[in-house]
C-alpha cells in the first residue's frame, strides 16, 4: 500500500501545485499563497516531480535538493500545515501529471482538489500529455506570472475551455465545482524565476 504522507480528510479544499521546483523560489510561494487566499483553500500540496518529462535531466537538480528548496519556499507562503511539500510522484511511480492526479484523487475520495499553476504553464498547457483529461478531472486555477499574461489568456487551453471559465470575483466557488471549470487570478506580480536563479548560481561558481 502506498503511503503518501498526506493527511487529507474528506471535505477539505486542497490545491495541487506541481513542478520541478528547480529550484523553488518566492515566485512559487506567490502562486501558492495567491491560490490559497483567493480560493479559500485549506491546504496547498507542492508536488515535486522526480523529473519533468519536458526538461532535460542534465539541468535538473537531485530530488532531495529540490524538495529542500520547495520546503524553504513554502515556508515563505505560510507556516503550519497549510503548505505541504510532497514527493507523491516518486512514491506513486507516476511520470505524467495526468497520471499523478488520477492516483491522488483515487487515494483521497471526498477531497475537493484544484490544480494550481502559474500562467507561464497555462501558455503551454496544451503540450502536456492528457491536458484535456486534467481539465475534465478537477477545477484549475491559473495565477498570473510575469511575461506570460497575454499568452496564457489566449492559450489553446483557454480557448478550448472558454465556456468553463469562472470570473475571478467568483473564485471561491471553484473548489468543489464540477470540472471542467477554471479561473484566472491576478495579483501583484513576482518576477523571480527558477531559470534566473540557476543562471545566477552558475555565474557565482
């Protein structure tokens, strides 16, 4: 039996925030905190992927390092049990987000899950395996990130599911809504990025 380390009781409203977090930073914390506050979530689970299938393994730090950076970033967003950093994908043996979400929802029936992502991911969401299945599996919250606001609003995923869009002023209704349903959340932008941090670290060596 898989022990995922997640204490998620039926009725909880939980955001699932996945990524390589290579490394995690305060921009990630901004996305998680915005989603939690605007959607009225009880938890945000940071799902640290073992290896992003769309990225080269050469540029991805070992999982323990990325888990540690995610814990540091999550601590910037909130203290206590509201931010949870998990290696669920490694434990479950899943590689693609769609399979991870199927596994986690099967293990935690009765939890109102929302998939949370930055607008930079929404811009390329249509390239993900099973992206339409993800949209139909659980509600989705897209949080604005610098440099991708226009691209994400005009993304193929936004056009495909335009009828399922929920105005941001009704965002608190999103958890528990039948999928497909998604909303776009704006907030003061945080310009930190993992790419910039990796370049900075390489320059300091």
